[in-house]
C-alpha cells in the first residue's frame, strides 16, 4: 500500500484572496469570493515532501459570515486536525472578519498542529496582489516542524490567532496584534521568531473542545449576544428597545442572552447607557464591557479570563469554576458593576457567547 504523504489541507471560504476586479489596476472595486481555492493554489508548489488537498467549504465575502459558516468551519478544521497524516490546515478567508474566526478556532480547538488563516488585501487580479505571497508563507509555516496553533500570516508578519486584529481597510500590512505585537516574521523563506507559537511550552491539557464543540456544532443557535457602543449623546434607547423585544419574546428573534458594550477609553460607559444596561442585567441579560479603543485594563478581574484560562489549558474545569467566577455573574455584577474584558470587541462578543454556553452547560439540569 502506498504511504500517505504528510498533507497540508487547504479549506477555501472566499474573501478578497479569491476576489476579481474588472481592471488589474483597480485594487478597491472588485468582487470578493470568486475563484475556487484550487485556482489560488495552482501557481504554488507544495513544500518539498508534502501533498496538498483542497476543499471548498464556502464562497463568501467574510462580512456575511454566519453562525452556520462558523459551525461548518469548526467542524471542517477539527476533522482535518484529527487525520494523522495532516500536518497542518490552511483556511483562505476574507480579512473583514478573519480575527473573529481566528479567535474562535484558537479558543475552542486549541490546536497542537498549525492552522493558518490566510487572507489578502488585494484581489487576485491586482497588479500587485498579496494573496499568493501570504498563501506561500502559510504553506511554508505549516510545513515547518514545531509550528502550532492558529496563526495569521500577513505581509511577512505572523500573528497569533487569538491576538490578531484588522487595523486598516486597504494597506497590505493591514493586521496587527495591539501591544502584544507579531509572533514572528518571514522574509525570503527565512523565519525569525520572537515569541512562542500559541500553546507552545504551555500546559498540554485543557481545551474547550470536549465540552463545547458538540454544543457549538449542534443545530441549536448559539446564545444571542448583541454588541453596542458607548458614544457621545448616548440615550440607552437601543438597549431599551432590545429589552422590550426580549420581554415580548414572540419568537421572531432568539432571546437576548448577552450584551457587549464597547465603551469609551478604559471601557467607560455613558451614564444614560449604564442605566439601561443595569435594567438589562436585572432582566437576566449578561452585560460585559470592553473598550472601543481595542483594549483596556479592566478595573476588576477580566470577565473573559475564566474562559480563556480553560481554553488555553491554564485551568481545568475541575479546578473550581466557582473561584473562576462561573458560579454566577460574579461579585462585580452583584455590586451593580459591569464586568469588563481587555479583549477587543469582535473577540469579546464571541468570548461572551462561549461563556454563556459554558454557563448553560454547567447549570443545565441533569438529564435522567
Ligand atoms: C472579505 O472579508 O471577504 C472581503 C475583504 C477582504 O477579504 O479583504
């Protein structure tokens, strides 16, 4: 029987990397998600000794990503990771919500193999297109021994999937990771590394996947979490409208479970909005704050920390969820304070959804 070559599995989901414009000098007006993933790979050689397998999972502009897409993505990546001969997984992805998918994959799966999310800022037809270079960097990284975790290569720098964020709408180096910075850089096929890969050198146990993946993949909708901003002249009207809809519960929308508020500065919230948010808490909606600047120093314990500690193997669920603040909404909310997280809003919204799923899981009545 022929031996199975180490394989890099490439999952296509669309985005600008698969986009086409009418003119090669037009890098701004184009249609995303046109070319099949096989076409993106056609000009690239597999790394020596590796086979490439491609699969078209979706063909979307990533602004339109839905829970169903994320469900399919989690499942497809997990299935590839479970195949022993698959050395690494690449996902071609639009850049607009890439940071959400990257955070979700790292936080839920905590992969010990490399999972590269690859986008481009210019369509494949552009004179100076960046997709092929990012894809080539991703293939090289996936084939490099020791590489692990969800990673995002962009314009020669490599970011951790749970830290990455899109910072610019059209520059080629559109991604960053806030104060954490890049993990590594690739130039001319040479890797320079400054920080460990996600999960490298850390605890080998612990992952949300065994507890949460079956629930995330089930048909039931994930807990509904809306994201709003604090800003000048806020009135809280949007929150009151949501609460009214929540109270009416006519089945036209999923019940509201969580609210993520991107506050000003260090996650501060306009007084009028704060009043409405306290009403939301009283109605049983879990409210978290983050900062619309992209990060903050939470005044109390970081609201997302118990989830992240579990997700990244720093705490097992058996190590006392009570101490981690999972018993209820924690002392902060009891005192009327709104818990805050340092995560940027796109990741914080997902973290709140996962947190709510964990809570539902822990406190769901036992099936007899
Ligand atoms: C998208 O996110 O699908 C379109 C924009 C991009 O990929 O840069």
